[in-house]
């Protein structure tokens, strides 16, 4: 079987379970052949070896069962970086680039900033920002050691400097002078039917689910981020498309000003940012677990 025939057959196999069967097939075959997509288009008559066909069939069967392409290939592109991903981390998604783009554009004139990415997972947000702003001090935290190992590997292969911290939210964060705190926290409600659909079935539940309404983590961030921000510092979070009003209220309730909300490229509400007022009274720096 050649490349063209293999892709056609795989697309038919994946059509009942995938929204993008041909794209999925191309990604998987590129992985098997260790080539890029252009190679598949340029050499459609190239014959597959028996081993290549067997490997491709195995991956297609797993994809047909719902397993994410990113977990099958072990990588995902994000902000022009190729990141290693695995079941210990969420799969970076294009909508998260909304947050990265906001940070880079809003603070473009600043040669030095101190930024913390809370719940970094694969390190996608922190690495994207650090790659564009090498003069900034960027830290990233996660409660999961396997996730931090993945972020460490990605930082090394992306040639960026990150301080990585094992922390349950702010518990192990010792510095209180960040200019920016960013997070893509869990924001899906427990019992949400989307948890049984698509790629999220295979992603770590602890990185997806946050209480009965999906807002527990964002409430925690709004409540405690003030303690770790300088005056006029910013908290910036990703959230669900249907949480815009609730997240705005949470930011306002906890004293943030100049609140900004942005849609992603699909036109869905995706990000909220707010600035710490200089007169904000913060709590002590003890254990803030909610």
C-alpha cells in the first residue's frame, strides 16, 4: 500500500469518530514515517513497508477508539514550538494562544517583567512567553511532578529558561512581587457531559474539573493572587465560553480593576484579565488552600 492509499483508507476508518479524519490520518502517518505533511503530498506513490503499515494501522485503531492524536504522537504544536505531551498534561489548544497573545501585546514595551504561570502542565504558556520575551523572569508551577517533568523537558528543547516549582496553587510560592500571574486552570463543571466526549476523556481530570460549576479554581486564583502581585500587577486566566459574566464578577468582587475580557479566534469568550489596585489590602502569606 502506498501513502495515498493508506491515507484514504485511514480517513474512511476514522470518519465515524473524528471531526477531521484526513488531518488525523496525515498526522499519524507523518509520525510513523518521521516526515512532514509536505512529504506525504509530494510522494503519494511511496510504498509503506510492512512495519510502517502495521504501526500506522495500530495508531489509527487507537484514534478510532477516541485516543487523542497528540497522545499517540507524543507531541503538539503550540506557538511555533513543538511540545512533548502525555496523559500527565492537558493537550495545548489554539484557543489558549489568546492569553499568550494578550500578554505579549499588552506588555510589549516592557523589557523586564516577572511572570508566574500557575498550573503550567506541559509548560505551553510559560514557554511561549519566555521564547518571545527572553529578558523576562518566568516561573511556572504545578502540583503534578510528572507534569513538571514534561514542562522541564519542553523548556530545555525550546531553549528557554524557566523556574519550575512544585506547588498546590500558591502554597509553595515564596515570592510576592510578580508583575503578571497567568493560568489556564481547570474550569469544567463536575458532571459536564463534555467530559465524556472527544479528547478530554483521556486527559487528567484534575486539570479539567473544578467544582460543581467549574469556577472553584478561578475563585481561588482571584482570592489569593493579590498577595503575590505587585501594585498594578495583573491576573490573567483562561475560562470557559459560558463563564464570561461569572468570571468578570469574581474579578470585580476581589478588587481587580481595568478588567479586560477577550474572545478566542472562534469568537468565543476565552480570557479575563484584571489589575491589582495599589490600595488593595491583602491577607497574610500563609497557607491559602481553599
